[in-house]
C-alpha cells in the first residue's frame, strides 16, 4: 500500500512579540489575584457572602453608631449617648476580622496546594518569596482597609461634630497615626498567622478550623492562666491568648490605661516578635512546598 504525497500545513504559529514584563509585574499580578480571591470578585454570589458579610460586621456597626449620633445626639443629653473609643471599637472589630482571616485566607493558599500548581509559579522567574510575599500583601491589604475604615469614619465624625474642627484637628491629630498603627498590628498578625496555618492544609475547611482552634484554644489557655495563677510564668502564658494580647496592645497604642497583669507595651513587643518568627516560618514552609 503506497502512502500519498506528504503535505505541509501552515498552522500560523508565531513567536511572542508583545510586552515582556519583569518580576515586579508578576508579583503585582499575584497580588491583584489575591485581592480578587479575598473579596470573591469574579466568582459566584456564594463566594462573596462570607467575606463581605464579615467585612460588613467590622464596618457597618460604626456607620450605624455615627448615624444614630447624628440624629439622636442633638436631641438628647450628650452623656446619654456616647460613641465608643478608638481602642474599644478595635476590640469589637477584632472578632469579625479574625473570622475573616480564618475563613478567607485559606483560599489564597489551599487551592494552589491541592491543584499542585506551586511548581508552575516556580517555572517562571518567581521565587517562593515572591509568591508568598504577594499573597501576604494582598490579604494584608484587604485586612488593613477593613481595620482602618471604621476608625476613619469615627475620626471624621468627631472632626465634623466638634465645635471647632480646626482646634480639634490640632489637638487630636495624633489619633490618625495611632489608629493606623493599631490597624496595621492587627492586620499583620492575623495575615501572617492565617497564611502559615493554611500552608499546612490542602483543604480550606481544615485550615479554617485549625485557625479558629489556634485563636480560641489560645484564648482559653491565656484566660485560665490569667484568672487562676499568678507570677511571671502565668503572665507569659496569658500572652498565648492572641485576641486579648492584640486588644491590650491596641489600647497601649492609643495611650489608654488598663489594669492588666501584662502591660500593653509588652503585649505589642510580644506580637511583633511572634509575627517575625511566624513570617520566617511561612517563608521556609513555602520554599519547601515549591521545591516539593
């Protein structure tokens, strides 16, 4: 049986002649993708419910309180209705923000692990540090915005409600760097811890449960140590309760005086040191995952 004459088909293959971007563009792409994942953008309605609900729980109460103060305050005794302090509101907002970190942060890491695509990132000139840094920055960006927005609303209202806004700004300008620092502390701690915990799981549900366990079990241990024991060892163990440690650090940043066994300054130093250790562990963990 003889074969027919050979034919050559022009399939139209051509080389890439578009713009060639560098590593920063790739990092920026991972960062943008992380923000979209964190907010459920480009996905179904179900993917948006949890993140937007938790973010609303952090912001909406402050907006409601300000609206109530605007309409009810002038008609009542000022002592009968008082807005929360900056530090007190962070104490409330920390709960939905921690839940947001536990529920949403695993989406930035777990699917990449379960789909085994981490090695594909490394196929391009992107290091493990580029990948985890961009993922970390994307989630921290969302948490920072959620942490700062209620405080900005409260500060803006206080300025507008003051008899002399100019004098109020001169006397209280330091509130802005304080609430920026407090929000940054909360966002950095929660972001680093959540991504580290998620790096040990391939399923989002397991990572979320593990993150919640770290927070609530740590809080229980810290509370037991504080209420039932005394001394330096008990005070050190009480720092395991991260929500309380963050609350104490936030009040210290705002200059609030609290009757606590461990000062807010010590809590702030503890959280900074802990975050540095967790970040180093996260980078090392990501290096191993990319290579494996």
